[in-house]
């Protein structure tokens, strides 16, 4: 294994740990930290595959934007006590099922790309980008809408059951 393979494996392990922490924790503060670790790991993977523009965009848009939005939502939550905000409902199995479904959808979406690379054993980032913004643009936009819905769900969960 080369140094880049070891670095990629470490980034993928950090990404999986961050995703698992995000999906399985009930403490909202730990959820945000896990989400941040996941998003930074994705940026690291972009750097490893020589897509520095995507890595910078990942850090600015998702780490800088999404996490700040979630942290802002945490700050404006009205609490009756000084306790930390936590998730009371049990969504562990549901979150894991959604994560597995999203992963399976991504694999199914990118599977046709595996046969179009010719003699190469791996698809290049340019091939994946051209596919996602060409034939896969509808699924790519649906993923963006799902991210927006996830952000709104975070705000609803954090806001809790306050009377309206």
C-alpha cells in the first residue's frame, strides 16, 4: 500500500466514524461535532484525490455554513434548565436505515460509471463529476433537497416541543 492509500483509508475511517456518531448519538452537541468530523473527512478525501476546489468548497459551504447554522440553532433554543440539549426520541434504527438507503442509492447511481472507465480500475473524479452533473443531475438535485430537509429537521428537533 502506498502512502496515499493509507491516507485515503484513514480519511474514510474518520468519515465512517463521523457518520456513525452523527446517526447514533442523542446528544446534540456530540451530533454537531460528529457531523463536523464527517464533513472535514469528506474535504480530506477531496484533497487526496486532487480536487482542491471541491475540498475548499466543502469546508466553506458545509463546515462553515451548515455547522454554523446548526450551532446557531443550538444557541437560540429556549431551555428551562441548564441541562444540555439532547434528543429524547429513539431514531437510532431509523437513522441507520436512512444512512444505509442513501449509501445504497449512491452506489446504484454510480454503478453504471464503473463500466465506462475502460481499462482503468477506478473512476476519476472528472468522470464522477461529469456523470453526476450529466445523466445523474436529477439524483444530485434530490440529494441537495434531502440535505435541506435534514437541516430543517435539525432545527425542528433542536427547537423541541415548544408551544406555538
